[in-house]
């Protein structure tokens, strides 16, 4: 290839990665002496905007066998937040691949408390059931008599749910288990929806200003928040602003004369209406509806401001990619009016720096919208490596791409999950990999979590994953927590990882490098102290075949020889994931 450019090397691109608006950037491209200098091409994208422009080289540097074209891009080039895709092209038609420069508004930041936290996610109906006279059973539903039963849906011949089933987990039950959550090492609890709804998952909101009666109502919520504050545990609520419930007060009354909800929904001539993914229980809200934006975030008594005043610390936004950028900005602004340092987490399943949704280039990290997102890319990519469908090289490339395209503050805040209410349980995935060998599956969870807790980002543990709770697809992934039957050794493993991460700033703020080794069957990750910080350098290394400590240490030494900061330094093993992985610290 005649044109050579590497966006990850400082001699080709400086500075590395995402940059604030008005940052000068230096780009270089090597080309053959027999050719003319390439043209630097740009395509700027933001919202629905798209425009192209180009530059000629500002300087030509002569080398022994090649020329280097240099492009000095002044601060006036990157004045607007958004994505700047660039490539080099020659007269003969050759061109490089496209590269991304993420440009974000100045002074965007993530709360420091969030970078230092560990999250525990709770599906409230299935976590813990406490005696609470305030918890009222819903009509046309039933309660399981045995907490340990497996969840099932009651459906008709057209696969519609005709009767919702509950186990009765409630907010007082969560309150009773705050000591357990703290023992686990978590100090933030993200709770799936708690507002009044018909279903057990409560993503079909019926009343945004009431806590569900089966959870204990508003009084139980206020008690939970008060107790969490006393115990210094943060609380994040699930905000569902893309759709409401079919049986909600909003949808039920939207066709009434002078209804304040008349423009919230879109009806078709045949009487059908827009709904989320074709599920008619979840009528979709018009994305650009001003009255809904006022209701959700704009007014003083909006949903976000009302509950933010109650003492919560942030919001997780359901299907954030289906919410308009304007509303996302209003939600964050509303939270900031009531909470000193709120966090806004978006449900985004892909690389959140360059997401396109309904033809719109999203602005999550380039404007004040999301602080972070649920990082399914981390989970899916790591599991693909462990199950053999991708290599260590592939995994390293995925992680490096995220590092290159995310602003640093968002890179350090990405929420790296064991799982969630929408995916198969981690233990079930590991049992599939190990052909139902439970011992090896537990060892693989240790390896997975070792990477999770030492990687850049904030760890999230989905309730029960720490005790190897199994579960297939929904609703099986929402089984009850097995109180009295816990895997205490695994719980202690997660607790130790939490303590280790909390006591070491390198895992929170440190730089990251990624490696694929040994024909792609070994993955390694280096974390070194951030600039102006002291501390050890750590290497997390994983062999997906579990060939044991000796084999892994041999590969660790091979990697150390390639990396200048590790070369000729001694190391100690801090954690061992039963033959699948090691964490080593270098003095």
C-alpha cells in the first residue's frame, strides 16, 4: 500500500483519540516518492448534519524511501462538537480506511464519585421479599407461593401475556439487604423501574409520580433512600421515557376532550398506534413532543426533577438511542438542577461514540447528554473471546477502538456488566462454554470478573451473578435471588475484587493497553498509573483454554519483554483465576 497512516501512533496523529472543541490536531501520512502528496478528506456528522471538506498538505517531509505529508489543523477546524471522519486519498484512486475523531464540548465531565463506584443492579420483584403491610397485590395477577419457583409467563394462543405473575420482592426487601450489598463491595444500587405499572418488570409505566403499590409505595421508597444515604450508598433509578404503558393514565386518557396527553402518541387510520418494537402494551411517545418533554424534564415538577429532589443520585435511561438528543439534554439538565453531582447512564448496546439511530448521528458524549452507557460491547466481546468465536487480537481491537473513540472521561466511566435483565445469565453462558462443567464455569466467571474489575470502566454486578445464579432468556434471567443457597466462596471473590479496585487508583484512572497473544488464544491488558499519579503497573492476562498458571506466566513474560515499562522488572501475582487468568503487578 502506498499510503500509510496509523491513528494510534503519535507520529501520525497528535493528540491521540477524542479531543475537546477547538483543539489543534496534527496528522501525517506517508506516501511513495514517485507519487504526489495525498489529499486529507473530512466528513463531519452531527444529528442529521453531514458535510465534506478537504485539506492539502501544509508541509512535505522527505525520508529515505518515502515522503511524509503533514497536515497542521488549527483550532478553527474542530469548532463544532460531533464526529469528524477522515481519510487520505491519492490521485490514482487509492485511499486509506476512514478514521474517527470525536470532538466534544469543553468542560464535559463525569462525577468523580461515579468513577470510583461499583454498581449492583436489582430487579426489585426478584431480589428480596420483606414483610410490609404497605405492599398491595395487583388485580388480575398472581403471587408465586414459593420464592424459589422458576418464573414463567402466562400467555394466550397469540403469545400475549394475559396475567402478570409476581414473587413480591419489594423496597423494604432491598433496604434489609443494604448490609449485604456493602459486604459485596458495591456502593451504588441501580434499580429497575419502580413506578406504578401493570407488569412485574414495570417498563410499562402507568403513573410516573407514584411508586408501585406492590413495592410498598412512596413511603417505602423514601425510607429506602434515607437508609441508603445513612449507609453512603448511591441510588440510580430507571427512567422509561420512550414509551408508557397501554394501561397508563396517559394513554387511557389521551383521546379525551382537552386531554393533556393528546399529542403524546401517534395513531394510524386503522386505530393502531406506534409502539415500542411492535409490542402494543408499550405505546411509544412522540420523540419531539413538547408537552411530553415539559412533563418529563422541563418543568419544576417534571418526572426527573420531582424524583431527583427525593435524594437519588442519577438515572439510567431505558432505550436511550430512541430518545431524541434534545430530550436527553433536558433530562441531564433537569437532574443537574436537583442533584449536586448526578450521573446519567444510557442503555446503548453498541459503541456509544458513533451510534446512528433512525438516521441520526447521536451526540451522547459530544454534548451534555449521557455520562456513560451500559457497555454490552464489553460483555459480548469478552464472552466471544472466551467461547472461541473471536480471538484475543479481536478483543484487543474492540477495546482499543473504544479507547480511541470515547472522550477519556467517558472511557473511564463505561459501565462494564456481568449481565442484565435483558441477557442470559453469566453462569448459564459459562456452562455453555464448559459443556455444563460447573467447576470450570465458576472458574471462567472468576476470569471474566478479574478482567471486568481491572478494566477501564465502572463494574456492574447484576444481582445473583456473584453467586452463580443461572438463567436463560427472559423471563428465566430474572429468577429470584437464592437466599440461603448462596455460593459464599464466589461472593467473597467478588468482594475481594471490589476491595482491590477501590484501593487502587490505577484501576480507576489509569491508562490502558491491550494485547492479543499466542495465536489469539491469550488476551492481556496493561493498566499503568495515569499521568501525575503514583502506583504499580498491572497486567491482567487470560488464557481462554485454561492451561494453568505456568503457561500463563510464560506468556506474561513474553508480553513484558515487548513493553518498555515492564521489561526487566519483577512482578508478583496478586490474583489467580483458577488456571484461566492472572493479575500481576510490576514493581
